[in-house]
């Protein structure tokens, strides 16, 4: 066995080489963020352009009430939005404003959009974190339990539960929970924000759907790992079942589940929008739906941007965690 | 335990069995479905029949008769009348038809656009590939519901904005899947061999790409129809989708909810249609597809 | 200590997969079981180890270390794992946890591991160093070559000091150099008084291990005896057939063939070729020409770039430096290729018949040619109704030969066409290929890691990767 040359390969790679994948992830996600901002802001601009001629009038109506609209208030709105310039000029001006983080003032409340955004973001993050935590804990536990005996009773019961949870759209699930816990039992508040129990129902609603997905993915992942060659080899080395689980199954399952967390971000954010509207939770989704209802364009743009960038941020975090947990070169993506 | 190759159940040459003649494809397709899949198919067929025939049987969904406020179900009105005295079953039939048709249209548009763009980008490469992939990278980070919401702000929840928004939000998923799979197939030895054998484009699309993509697209389309129906009703439910008095499942749920204790059937009927659609589409998936 | 197996049978739904009345394993006397895939040899090893899948039924008794164990109860061997019974897995690249450093994976096999963590670590370090992997303790498995991964797996399997070592197809995926190292490793286990049972289809590994050889076929042992005797002068007809199938024992009419005249036209000429992969130079300033009717073999250890060179000569891959020119007669379809895994060379969801019909129609070929070639290569026409995955590897590779030869190519590039096939199937396939090549007087470029195959087939040889330091590193896990 005279291949000592090969041993050099194993020496720790230089710092630069180790940072390369990190830089690649950050570059890719930064580009994605720029793309997201361009798409969302251009779409919002297109809305302004495509709205019928009396847009200023309608916005003014939204702002001052239908009874109080006058020609002068409509003119004020028109000047506010710069609706008298050529379109391409307006678009560049629009982008420049976004780039300066100048998101404008709400057409409804006339408050600075940035300030309102901060509060909404905090509320949304609170809800998302609570739901994610619940979903992770219960979903992965159910999945791990089901994976112990693929095709067994627990596995089939979990599968049925998962399908049931997914057949009920989030808003129906929320309605059902409100009916049971608020209307019939009267133990939990149905809507609002602030008092102790108000987060329980929205977080639970959001978590149930996510937990179902987590259960399915962790079941498949763990069942696959338990059947893998390396787990089989670890067993025949003489390791106890507990040690095999602790040393080999958990970490490998973690690598896959972290990658999946990024995919989940989309579903999580969609859920946040729906659940906040249903429960009146004053987060970004609630703000967005309200803004759409009132055609409050600066607010639509700001909340949509914040939600989409949240997806990018969660994905970036998942990528970085995956990079730390998985030593293999990331030449292909686990999920798309 | 990589290969205990002697096990007869393992896939491989040992299990080689003749494939069925093409003419019998339907029967084998049918017999390989599990009980759950057949139930799901039956459920979906029932819904489709209701969506197609229902509006013909109960055409008057808009006629109001306030004297029949919250009328209880009867033989003539299987689901009673709502708070404006309108026939609930007529509204439900029209709403189901609208949801399913719109969902089918969205998925057909998104699937065609995504598949064509995906194959073209994977095949041609170059700037087309770079541009489309860049666009899809950005689009994939924007939740579909968000895109539809922004679009619905365009024209006060008109039907065409919802269609456009849903199709735009969904094509990117088909694009990414088709692109990834096509690139893999096109770079594989089978296509290389086909090139050396001088077999043309038609052969590669027909024998290599399409058979590989078809099952994936079918699974995705089933999910896509489900999520379109869901998105439409969610928007209606939160009040930024189609506007009343259009019969729409989400709107019907919102409108019926205040009368839940007096007339629970009014809320439960659209809920059941929605859940049945989603359960039917979910039940179609076979065990192997993720 | 001895290991004695009595009346071992394995069945699946009434079909007998293994039937071995008696097997005796002693220290210092390695036992090697050879046979083709499907003979039941791997199942025998897993039955003894107690790692048989639950859908199979095993019966018999096992006398080990003075106690009698019921073979049917797989669980009773579990407490012997690592301490008395150890398994060296096939495909070590897959048997190592991709997310854990090699040192940790070896150390955890040490007796009393979690409690005696420090001792385990130092024992693992010592063992790895003894195996020439001292620097790899902190490495992750994906950075190891196939041979290095095999040594790491050997360390992990044997650190528990088990006296019985069962090696299941340990040379799978290893090239000649790595296989020789492996034979030496297994030999060391025997020298220190261990019991060794090796399962392999590789007759050369069996020769190197020595000791006793058992030949299995259709669930039973057809012949056994000292390795030298069985492998040199076999008495059973099946063993004779097996040994005759080794390329070094072949004698066929297509073999004695004078090299083409030097004035035969050049079909392919590559000049000043260089290619590197992942920052490593595979070859540089290489010039190769293939003349009409010539048979050239490119050989070398795994990862030396031989397949890459073939693809460059076919202009499927671009070289970093240099040029490849093709003669005018290499038009569409006149240049064909056979692949290592024929299952990947056919569209997986189209029937073979559909593919052949497309080919015949496209080039307006006479369908009778296909009807003629099928029986000539001993293939049933019914195979055409199947999908590629429903046909055995040997049959599929012969179908690939037909597909390539239908177009009467001037040059055929065969990339490891038989490396996944059993010996007898390999012989069948190569014969079918060479008869067609001989008849059509087509030039052949064969890429193989098997020197004896290269010798048997080719008139001219090109060896790549003589420098082991470059060739060994290249092994990338599949």
C-alpha cells in the first residue's frame, strides 16, 4: 500500500477554499434578492400604470372617503405619484426610490411605510417562529416515529393524518379551530394581538399544515437513512441501536431536513399571509391584504417586498446551515 | 447491504417480465392503481359531473327572494337558500364550475409555458438559458399567493387578473422541474448514443424527454389544480379575490360563516366541495412520487 | 476457535436460494466462495452474519466459539457483531457515513466505545497509520479514493478485534492496484490468527488469498478444495467453464489477426492532446491515431482519464489543448459507441422495439437485418417488447452491439463494455461484439481496466496513468 501521495489530499484545505462555497451561496442569494426586488417593484409600477385614468381619484377616495373627494385632492395624489412624467422615467425614478429604501407614505394613513413595516415584520416573525418551532418539533417526531417501521401501523396512521391535514386548506383549518376553541369552548381568543393567548390559535393553525409536510419528509428521509449502507455497517461494527441513531441517523437526517426548511419558506410565508388575515394578526400578510383591498400601492410594494425577502433570508439561513452541517461539496441541490 | 442480488423481489434482470402489449395499456394502468387512487378518481369524477351538469340543472344562482331567507334544505332546494334567499346549490354548482375551469386553464397555461421554456433552455443553452434561469431564480422566491395578490390589485379582482397571476406564479415550477430533468436526460448517455446513431430531434423528444417528463408533469398538474382552487378560494375568503355577487367557494364560506349556527349546511357545503377537491387530487398521487 | 455451519438453507416463497449442508471455517485458513451473481454466495455470507432481509427464511445451525446458535434467529448474532463477527461491506464508499470524519467512524467500533472514547481515538489513529491512512483520520469519506475508502472500512470493521471477518465482494469497483492492496490486507487478518470468509466473483482475488475455494452455482456448492487446485485444474464442468471464461484463457478465430498495414487510412487523429479535470492533469501532449480496421485498447487504473480520452477522440468532449480530426468517411452514424452501463444507453421508458424501429426508419434500413442479427447474437426477438430495465445486462449490451453495428460503422468505441458483467457473460458479449467487428472490418477502440481483456482483444495498446500518484487520486465516488 504505497500511495502516500494521496494522503496530502486530506490535509485541511486552505481557508480560501473553505470560504469559496460560502461566498457562492451568498452571491447566489444576493443576486436572487436583487431579482426579487426588481420583479416586485416593477409589478407594482405596472399596476400604477395600468390602473384606469381615474386612479388618482380613486386613491383620493380611499384616502379621504368617497364623500370628500375633490378635483384638487385627486390632483394632489397625481402629483404625489408623479403620474404626469413619461413611463420609463417614472420606472427609473420608482427603482431609485426603492434602492434608497424610500418606500413612500401610505396612501391610506399617510404614515411612513417604513415605520409601519417594522411593527408588522416583528409580528409576522413572532408568528412564523412559533409555528415553525411547533411544526418542527411535532412533525419530525411523528416522522421519526413512523420511519421506525415503514408500512407499519404508526406509519400508515401518520400518512393518513398528513393527507387529512393537507386536504384542509389553512383558512378552513383556522375556521374550524376558531369554532371549536373560541365559539364552542370559549377558551382562546379568536382574533387580535397582544393578550397572552392570542398567538396560540394562529400559530397552531399555521403549524398543523407545516407539521404534516415535515412529518412526510422526515419520515422518508429517516427511513432512507435507516436502510442505508452506512447505517447497516455501523450496526455490524457492534454499535447499539441508540448509538447508531445518535451518531449517524440524526446528523444525516438533519442535513436533508435543513435543506427542506428552505423549500418550506414559501409555504410558510403563504400561510402567514392567509392566517394573519383570518385572525387579524397585525403582521406583513395582514398589511398586504389590507393594502390590496385599498389599492394602497406603497404599502403593497413594501409588504410584498418584505415577505419575498423573508423567503430569501430563510433560504440563505438554510443554505448556510447546510454548508456547516454537510462536509460534502455542494455540486447539486437536494431540492429545487 | 447493497446487492443481495439473488433475492427475487429485488429489481433487476431476475425480475424481468414481458411488458404488456401497447393495446392493453389502459387495463394495466387501471389495475396498478391502489384502492385509494381509485376512490380519489371516483371523487373527482363526481365533482367534475357536478361542475358540468350542476349549472344546467340549477341555472338561477343570482335570483334573490328575501322572503325565503335562510330556508332549510328541501327536495327542491337540497341545500336551502342563503341570507339573500338565493339557491345555495345553484351557487355551489356555479362556484365549483368556475373554480375547476379556472384552475384547469391556469395549470394548462403554466404547464405549457413552463415545459416549452424548460426544454428550450436546457436544449439551446446560451443566453436563453441564462435569462430564463435568472428570471426563475427570482420568481421562485416569491410565494405564488403574493404574485396573485399583487395582480389582483391590478383590476379590482377581475377574473383575468387572477388567471394571469396564477399562471405566472405557477409556470416557474414547471420550468424548473422540466429544465432540471431535461438537462439531465439530454446530457445522459442515451441521448449521446441517439446523436451518434443519427436519430433526430423527434426521436429524442418522443422517446427520451416526453416519457421521462410525463409522469412528473401529471403529478405536478394535479397539485397545481389543487393549489389554484385553493388560492382562488383563499383570495375570495379574505376579500381580495372575485367580488360578490359572483358565486365563488371562498366568498360563499365568508358569506355563510355569520349564519353558521342557524344554517350550518350553508357553510359546510362549500367547505366540503373544497376539501373533496383537494383530497381527491392528493389521493391521486402514487406512493413513489414525493 | 472455529466456526461451523450445518444444514444452512435460505428460501424465499418456497424457492431455495442457498443450500449448504456443511461449512467449516478455521483460523489461518482463508475460505473464498466464488460464483456468479445470483448463485447465492452473498446470501450465505449475510445469513452467517445475521443481516439477511426479513422476507427471506433461513434455517440451520451455527457453532461459534463453543456455543450453538439457531440460524433462523437473526438477532442472536447481533451481540457478536464487532467483537466476534465482523463484516467488510461491499462498496466501502457507500458504507462510510458521508457526514462523519474517518477517524470517528473507526473509533466507534472499539470495544466499550462511548465510555473509553480516548483509548478508542488513539487505537483508531494507530490502526489508520498502520494502514497508511494516518493523515486521513480527519478527512471526510468523499475525499478518499476507492482503495483508501476500502482500507478505512477495513480499519472500522476490524478495530473491534473480531476473530471472524466476512468480506462481501470487497473488490467491487476497485482497480487492479487497489485489489492487490486489499488481498494483502485480508491476508494480514489471516496471519494474525483470524478466520476469513471472502465472497467474490473475482477469480484473481481468490488466487491471491489462497486457502480453500468453494464454487457456488444455483444455491449449492458444486466444487471445493485448495485454491491452487480448484482454480488451476477444476474437476466440475461449471468451474472449468468459469475458468475458461477468463480472457487470458480465450482462443477464438477473431483473435489471431494481423495488424492493418501502416498505409491503412487514418480515421481519427488526435494531436498534442491535454486534459485536466478538477485541477489535475489526466494527460498532456498525447498524440493518438486510429487507422481503418485497427483494434486499439486504452487501459489503465480507474480515474486515469481513459474514458475521457476516448470521448475526446470521438469529439464528444473537447480537449483543453490539441486537435482531433476525423476522416471524411466518419459521417453520420459511421462512428458508434458502447457504454459501460447499457441500461443508461437506452431511453428507459421506451420499449427496445420502439428504439430499433426509429433507427431502421430513420436510416431506411432493411428490417431483415435486425431479424438476422438477433439470432446471430443469441437474442430472442421477444426481448424487443420489453423496456431496457426488464432485460439482463448481458442481453442489453448485446442489443447495444446490434444497434451500433446495424449502421456499419467505420469505428466503434467500446467504453468498459463488460465491466459490470460476470465472467461468462463477459465472454459471450465480447465474442458477439468481436464477431461483428471482424465481419464488418470495423476499427475498434476499447477502453478497459482489465489488462487481460485488453491483451485478448486489441492489436495495439495504449496505457494511461502509469504514474500512480495521479491515477489513484482520481477515483470519484459514484
